[in-house]
C-alpha cells in the first residue's frame, strides 16, 4: 500500500488491474488486490454441505414421526434442530468417495424410558418380525408401554407397527409388508414410548436378516 499527495492526481477512486485506489483523510491510497482469493469450495467444505443435505433428507424421509421422539430437548429447540445437532457428524460415514449416512449410528429417538432388548429381526412372507425381551423387571417399565417398530424401504416407504409392551418375558411385533426381504430395507429401528406418549426410549438400530 502507498500514499500519494500529488496534486496532479486529485482525489482517486476506483480500481484497475491489480490496483485499488481511494481517498482517506485527504490522501490518495493505492493498494494492491489480493493475489489468491479464499476458495469457499474446499474439499472439507463441500463434504460438510453434502453431509448437511443428506441429514436434512433423512429427517424429512421419516415424516412427522420424529417430532415427538425427543421429549427431553429444550423447549426453545425444534425436533429438527435437535436431530441435526445430535447426528452431525456422528452419523455420517466419510470413508468413501462421497459421504453417506451410517444408519446404525443415526439417533431417531432419545429419552430416559428403558427400551426393550431386540433378539431377532427376520423378513418373511408377511413382513418383518422382530422378537424382543420386554425387560419388565426394570424400574419405570410398564406393560402398557408402546413398542414401536419402523423402517424405510429402498423406495422411500415408511413402514410402522405399534403394540403394547405386554406381560410376557419375550414378545414379538410384526411390521406388515407382504413379500418384503432384507435387501428391500434401508434401515429399521425399535423404540418404546409411554402410554401417554410423553416419555420415549433411545432408538435401537435393528439388523434385518
């Protein structure tokens, strides 16, 4: 940068080539433009934007069922913001050439209600049958709790089933979908809600065989 008080130049303003000119406190100021502009499209920045778009799409793909799955969030925080905050970047797999969602790490419900323990998940002619241990001996567990099983198909369908936890030590729930196979599924989860829906358990990712 240089200063000029040459009366022949007068008040300078504007730019040309790699030079900027302006007047400050009666003096003409001449400065050079930066040679290397900051690139906003670095590899990490592109990956971050791609990850955000992936997570936004995932949230929308579950429809409105996630809106009540985070009862312990702050009152001022939306379910969407909470979902994005707890899943970015933990549920993004960046080991490949492009980022993808790691559904095994995706949190689709979070709360203090004790969950059930998934034993098996099998796709068959009638749909997906999940067997689970009810864990009735754990404190704060009620036989009237609702067990919720849901998943997404490769075509974007959201399939859901609900039933009471029950009184048996081991029980099962069927997500009805005739002729479905494990290869048809993008992801599958099991969670528990209280009878009034005000409490939820953490979601459990389920591997369908």
